[in-house]
C-alpha cells in the first residue's frame, strides 16, 4: 500500500497550504469537514483572526522548526465554520516554495466539542473578568516540590520562577495600575513581596492542606502603598508538585486600620483606668463584678482577678445605702457615703458614686469609691 494512501486515510485532519493560503492537499478526514473543491482559498473563507494566525506562521516558521499550536476556524461543507485546534509547521516542498502543514485530531462524529469547550471557556473567563471580586492566579514555570519541609516549600514559592496566569479587571483596579499597563506582564513580587507576613500566609496555606479561606496577606499597590488583604485560596497540584495558586482577594486595610485604632484607644483607656486614684468597679445588674482597676487592690486589699464574678454586696451594701431608699440600678448618677469592707476585715469610709453605662435600662454600672480622709476606719463587727 503506498505511503500516500496510508497518510490520506489516517483519522487525522491534515492540510497542506501554500503561501497564498490555498489548500493544495487534504486528508480524507479533512475532506469530509472542509468545503468541497480543490484549491480552496482560505483567505476568502476564514475569519480574519484565523487568516492572521496562518500568515504569522508562514512568516515566522522555517522548515524543520518545531510546530506551534493554532486554533483556527475552517470553512465547513455546510457553509458554517469549524473551529479546530491543531499544530502548524513548515515543510520544504521539492516542487516549489515551502508549505504550511496543519495537523489535528478531529472527530467528525462530535464536531462541536471544541466549540462547546471554547464557549464554556469564554463564559467562565468573561464571568471572572467582569466580577466585582478581585481574582488572581499564579503559575509556577518551575513547579514547587511539596514533598519538602514547610520552610523549603515557602522558600520555593517565593524563589521559583512564576508569573501571573490570570488577573481580572477588579484586581487591576485594586492594585491601581496605570491605564494600559498589563498586570500579567508584571513580576508577581512587585505586588506580593517576600516579607514575614506573606511567608506566614503561604505557611497557613500549607498547614491548611493547600486550601484556605480568609487568609491574611500584605500586598503592595503599583504606587508602593501597603494594603492588608484577605484571600480565599486554592492550589493546583499534580504528582507532588504545586503548579498553580489561585484565589479571590479583598482589601481589608480600612477594617485593619479601624481595629488598630480601636485597640490603641482601648489600651489608652486601660492606662487611664489604671492610673485613677479611686477604686473603680464595673458591675452588672446582678451586682457581679465585671471589671476593676488596680486601685481596688491597693485601697481595699482584695485580689481583683479573684473577685471577678462575685457579688459586691459582700463588701458594700448597695441595697440600703441609697439616699431616700432609691434603687441603685437606675438611670441616674447617685452619690452617697458608705462603709466598704477591706480584705483585712476593716471597714473603710468612702464617698461612693454609681453611674449607669448607657441609657434606658442599662445593664452595667460604674461604681467609684474614694476614701473619706477625715473619717476613721472602723473595725468590722
């Protein structure tokens, strides 16, 4: 059997194309797909993108060069186009100029699989690109060996060659890239540097089995400003190697700044609370001690931490000391003189003041105790 016949009848979509983009030979599989007739002019029948791709291959490929991948739409027998993915290379032709060869595995029984796959990819890409949530994917040209120690995996994540595989428009806005600058052509380290916070971020991914939600990282915008992020992350792993890290990120810098400011204010208030010369007790409606300052210990001798949760009625009678027998847990500030029991068993005369926290049925109250200097401490009965 002649070799040409073997080639022609192979279940492969195979075309030989001259420099004018005319089909000079086709396999039987290709003949069942393409528009009939010899010398089909692809320039006139293919879409502009496919023609441009073939012309680029004609210009850049030399005979013997490795084939390149090509996705092109070819004219079908029924007049509709057929999108086919294959390889194109350049062949020396004894009778003239080199020819382009397009080779693909094509199943005529399921011609729409590639179109369906392409449509699904376009839909997913479009959804990700237009999402308001910032999405990203990092691909490692030099895969990370996850069989190593955690510290070695972290090192490889930051040192192995990698690049952005995908970043959507929301991420571009988040990093505030200048108009027209493609983030996918920028170094990953420009926005995600190797700093202790990000090493901890990668370590958390590792410890979580390479899938984690709400993981904090520290990223840089294009102008160098620091942003605090939270990430939902997943990883692509094959044969013990990490190939991709991808996820969605949100900027929580404002929340972190508010949290830090509130934390500093709380610390400042604690310092002020501790410096007050009066004994300060925070109690609930059941008279249980909720919080206390250090003066409570130095003035009365009680262990403040041990006293938390106890009824303060055991050291000061709130129920009988209100002027006019008013209820102590009202909505008004009340002042009176009271005897307060110390840890030694003595009673210390104090000016007492109780103030509700909040309005309308408050649940907590601040009780302050100031010793009365001109009165004598009495022995407990």
